[in-house]
C-alpha cells in the first residue's frame, strides 16, 4: 500500500479523461455541453466532462450496431473473445492504482477500499467471466429419431448499461464483462457523478484489442442520455443499477419503444438480525458498523436497519458504539481512512434531512447527528446511529444512502422475521446466530435476494448479486449474468 504522500502525488499526475468514447475514439458531446467533475473531499473541480444527450446516443448506438452486424466481435470464437477480455483484465491490474485514484478523487471513496475491494473485484469479474465464456454449451432436445432439436444462446445485439456512482469501476465491470463475453456491443452510461474511471477503462479496452464500436462510453445525465438509451429502438437490452424510481421509469421507456429487456438492480434497506445465541457479539457489532459506514453508507446492500434481540441489546450497543469510532470521516487518499466524503452536496443534504427527520420522529441520536456543512471543506458526515427506531418511521422505511443506522429490537424469532420483511425492498439481509437450524429457517423466511449468515457482503464472481421486491430482479455476476445478455434460439430439423 502506498503512503498518503504517494497517493497524493499520483492524484496530481493522473490523466483525467472527460470526453465521450464512441467508435474507438474520444470526442466531445455533439451539443458541446459539459459538466464539472467535483472532488467531494475538497469541493474543487477536477475536469470538465462531456454531457451527452440523444444525438450522442444515436451516434453510439449506430456505431455499436454496425460493429455487431459486421461480426468483428459477435462472430469471434468464444475463445478469442476470452483472450481479449483477459488482456483487459491484465491492463486493469497493471493500472489498478491509477483507476483507484480516479474513483477516490471522483466520488470520495477511501483509497484503501479501492485497492482492497473495487479494483481486485473488477479484475476478478473480468477474468472469471472471460474464462467461463468458452465453457458454456448448447443443448440437444430429447426429440424423436426423425427430428433434431438444437438449443443455443446467441448475443442479443446492442446492450446499454447504466451504472451508479457509488462503485463506478466495479459495477461497470459487472455489466460489461458478461455482455461483452456473450458477443454483444456495449454502450456504458456511467453516472454523471463519477465517470472518470470508466473513461480510462474504455481506453484500456481499445488497447486490449476490443474492436472499435464494440465498447462505447457516454457520460451524461439520466434524464438526457439515460432516457435516450432506454427509448432507443435499436438497443436490445438495458441493464441498470440505481434507484427503484429510475428503474421504474426505464421499464416504462422500454414499453414505449421496442420492448427491450430491462434488468433492474435497484435500491435496498437491508436488515441485520442479531439473535441472543450469536456466538461473537464483538464480531457482529464490528460487522454491523462496517455494513452501514463503509463507503460512507453509499451502498445498496448496506444494512441500514439493525434489529437486536432484547436480551443482548445493552451489551451489543456498547460494542457497536465502540466499533463506530473507527469510521470517522477523513481524507479519502489517506490509506488509514475508513470513511471518506459523500459524493456531492445534494447527497449531504439528503443525509442531513433524514437525520433531522429521524429526530423529529422520536429517534434518539446515539452518535453522530446532523452535519454542519462548511463551504470548501468537503461533504463529510459523521457515522450516525439512531436508537428507539421502529418500522413506522419514514427514515427506517426509506433508503437514505448514507451512514445512518436505525437501531431497533425484537423479542423472538417470529418478530425478527416480521420486522425484516416489513419493507418494500428486498436486496440483502444479515443474520447472526449460532444455531444452524435457526440460520436456515430465518434465511428461508426473509424476503431478500441475498442473505449472509454471521457476516455481511460476502460473495464472489461465482455467486449471483441481486434482489426481489422493489430492489428489482436483475442479477450481476455468476453464469446467471451471462444468460441475461443472450437470446435463446431453437432450431427444429426434420431428418
């Protein structure tokens, strides 16, 4: 790990790319519009970024469609696509520190998380998906002797991926790796709040050998570039990670256009249940702190609702408050920092509004509280824990996307399950118990796409990532992601 001084030096020398990447080259937006990329830790402008709209979308879709029809990528043997994607993974590894700095500067994430989580996960996703693509077989249906039924997966065509600002590089690779591996052309629209790392990724993709037009990056806003992609009749698949509200709009746009498939991975308000038979209170408390304060709480799977069995509440509370002390906001480029800055002023105001709402609703601030914004000194907020929380409060029900933890309690297993499921979201959940039967019972009853037992956030490229209910129905990672970007074709041959 580099020192703080070394990371700062790298941050001052790294190249900041701001133009759109279309058909293998960087270019400004057709309308000439830009928006500033702001460092949330200092409030200083990093660079200007192209603000793409419908005209740029038309150019990118045209380039992507032309590349797809030409077969320059879609007709490559899976093993050939694999080798190029593996080269891209190698380049991401080679330039990992540079990519880490870009995301840290752009959205305030601690550099230690970029080096320890985001960059390694991105590399693993690219490599694992690349290695899997030439190991997937078609099927032969069990038909009669006078027929032959063939079942195969074909690339869908042009894939648009709209990715969030909280894990800019990592979640981009979760979308583009399977889409490219399957033979599609891809248009990536990163969040306007953190576009710098994926623009550099586009440059690396070209260096790796991905043909022009096969991978395009359009920075811009959701209501312009994102909406235009969702309405475009020549986009075949739309993959999205973001809020449930925007996910619903994208589905409407798909219905208004060509009925393109839309894969939604949306918001979350994940519960953590700590039972009295939890075998390690200290570990559970430190994990509860990490599950809401890491990445400044800007995590879709953050366990922002904590329910502890009444019999151990006091003991657990002391351990949790102690664990929260490790997440004081500091300079994101300091490798010892565990909580950086919120992504922008709007997010800081949202978090402050919800903390005040929690207080107004009768919640007790156990640590942290409403931040006092000081102009020019960054968008920082202390880790905040609100006690006396119950499911009738808005701040307990609504996604905040910040370091704000609602703490409640339960008396028995039935009440714990009821509290966990009493929410519109269903992305993740964490269960702490030393009882194997309880672990299975509760995991089965919780309405969630992912459940972690005696942990939080675990998983790798072999495991699907996604939720149920208002958290959407998309799945990233694993072989299940590959099938989202392909069309199933059957061929019936009369012999």
